[in-house]
C-alpha cells in the first residue's frame, strides 16, 4: 500500500465513522423527541401530528375564520394548534412554559395565510425577518389597558420573509383592521440550530406602561389567549379537538 492508497483508505474510514456518528445522533434525537412527546395530553396530539397519516393530521386541524361566539379575536391562521399556552412540552418546560400558541400548517412554508386577529397598529422592528407585533390600544376584555399581539415565524429557514410587503422592516404603527392578510407561515428560527416545523407562533403580550411592549419571550409577560379566541387554548384546559366553546377558560 503506497502513501496515497493508505491516505484514501484512512479518509474512507473517517467518512464512515462520521456517517455513523451522524446516524447515531439522528437516532438519539428522534428517540428523545418521541419519548419527550409521550407524556399524554398535548403530547399525544403532537405524536399523532408528527407520526399520523394524512387523515389523522387532517382531523387535528382547526379552521375558524370567523370570531367564536362572544370572543373578540379571530384565529390568525388555520392549522393544528399543537403547542398550547403554558404548555411545558419540549422545547419548553414547566419552569419556562410556552408563551402563546403554535398553529402548525398542513401546507408547505409560505402557503398558509396569517391574518390580523383584531384591529390594531402593526410594528415591524428593523431587524425582524419573520415577526410582527400589533398594538391593541383598548383590550376588548379589559377596557382601558393596552395589549400587543405577536405573530412569528413568517419566513423560511434562511430568513427570507413571507410577511406582506406593506409591513416592511422598520414599519411602525400602521393600522390594520381585523382579518387583514399579514403574511404566510414559515419555519424561520433565527440563529438557532433547532429546526422547527412550519407554524405561526401567536401570543398576547403585556404593555410596559410606557407605550411599548414587554419581552414576549417571558411567560410572565403574556396572557392566556383562550377568552380572546373563545377556544380552550391553555394547557390545563386542553380538549381533544380545539374549537369554539362557550366557556374556554377552565382555571379559576
Ligand atoms: Zn410558539
């Protein structure tokens, strides 16, 4: 064996080892992902969404293009409401639960429309590729206070935006009525290595009292969207199928 042959053989060995390590890593990831999703409740629904056939997935979809009776907001996108408010499912936890709802799309990225849930003033910060925030100056359920509606993940993994051109970066306080098309769902996750599925993250964020919004990543700064949308969207109140109900709030 001359040097070159030896070198080639050694590289082949390395390539095989690297491939095996990658496959082992992928298998471990899948096992972790699945075992993390077998805790019951929303985990069981998530499992059916990830592993189910087309019929099972279709059965999980919520389509509600009108306000639920007695509720002020309209669901901003059709889809599978897979991760609920206060949900501790991975990648969230009991200590840092989900701050909003995730509406997973049946279609590919860039296809499922996202609509304004309520009347309000849209802001898109200069650096935001996939997100909008909407100021609602008069909370319909608690008149007199301001709340903010946050819509995220409307871009592809490289950050190419699916937000409507009317809401270019550095847009501030542009009024839109309820039902206005804002963009399309995507799977952008910033610089994170954690790949995500195509979905809309929607949350209601508290005002800071000085004309701005609070940090939407902090659970404590967010509100339960259930009474606003007329659906049981809190993790503690989850139902098999998510649809309009007369009493969407189960907590005292
Ligand atoms: Zn989310």
